[in-house]
C-alpha cells in the first residue's frame, strides 16, 4: 500500500516544507502544492524539493486553501492520501498506523486519526464532531473534493472546509471510521481560537452549521454557540448569533457541476 502526503503551502511557506519530509521510503510520496501570489515567489522553492525523487512539486497561482488542496488531490497517485500542512512532522510509526488501519479495515473509504502537538500530547479533546484536516486520510478512489467556498482565502467563508468535506463524503455514501492512533505532530493553536473577535469566522461557522446539520439544527447550534461565549467569556451573544445566521443564510445554495443552483439543505 502506498501513501501520498499532500502538503499545501503558499509563498514563503514553501521554505518550511523540507522539515516535513521523512527519510525516503518506498511506500511514501509527497505532493507539494505551492500557491503563489507573485510569479517571482516560485523561486523560493528549496533545492531539496526539486532533487528528491519522492516529491512531486506543483504550483497554483492565487489564494484559497481549498483550491490548493484540490490541486494537490488532482496530482495524487497513492492508494491513500493524507492531508498535511507545511508545519507538520511525521514518523515511520505514523505511516505504519495509517497502512495497518486500511489493511485491517478494507471496508473503510475514509479514516480520521488523531494528531499530537509538538510535545507529543493529544492536539485537542477528540470527538467525531470535529476533525482537523491533518487528521484526515482517505483512499484515492474517494471522489470528494473540497468546497472552494470554504477555508482560508475561500470564495465566501474563511473556515469549515473539513466539516463540509466530511459531510459531502457521508452524503456520497462513503464508509468513514474514526481511530485513536496518532498520525502527525502539529503545532497547537487553531483558527477557532480567534472566533470571538473575528466576524468572518462567526459567519463561516454559521454557514458550516447549516451545510452540515440543516436549517433547524443549525439554528439550535447557533443559539448554543452564542450562549457558550456569553456564559464562559462574558460576550454579548446577539452579534454572534446575527453573524452566524448571516452565514447560514448565505450558504443556502451551491452551484452544481453544470453551473445551476441547487439547495443543499
């Protein structure tokens, strides 16, 4: 079984990518997708990425994390793909965890694992409700792509792309498993930590709630979210609710492959 680690980065982030690479091994390949905001930034690519035979370096002009991930997916060839950021670290043991899980569970199309922080501790409290991209793996045959409206630099929303991808995979009928084994080390800290002071994050979370849970449950979760910030952080819940509801309203339609609009929930 072969594993492709898909590393997405932009501009100067390419200079961190060599630290992600393990010593060459026959069953692991890297797809490095570099977005660039100016053509001259392509010259920043470290020589090691050009020299290593197990690295496939591809480029994409502009911004949009989901666009970049889709670009990396388009160049994947391995049996299993692993989503990665330019500050991740991998070990042989992590690859063994991935391969063993798929060999043990041939019925699984998607397996979500766990991540460790740089101290070797669990990255967060694990539930099946929230997934980080670096915990996600799937067989290459899975035909789901990232919704480019969501994610950093997205067309409409700055977060939520992982939950949207997972919901799309579920709706498409793919078999999803969650396993406790670690597969990556990554720095602590998430986009969600800036939620209270970031209106666009609030809008994005409301959009994600509606996309994933439907209108009624999204409304309930919006109330619950705003209430949590009021109780635990003393925040005014009404602006949070309004921003989240704005996002829920904006995500009501999605263009299908023919460019027509279809309701998602």
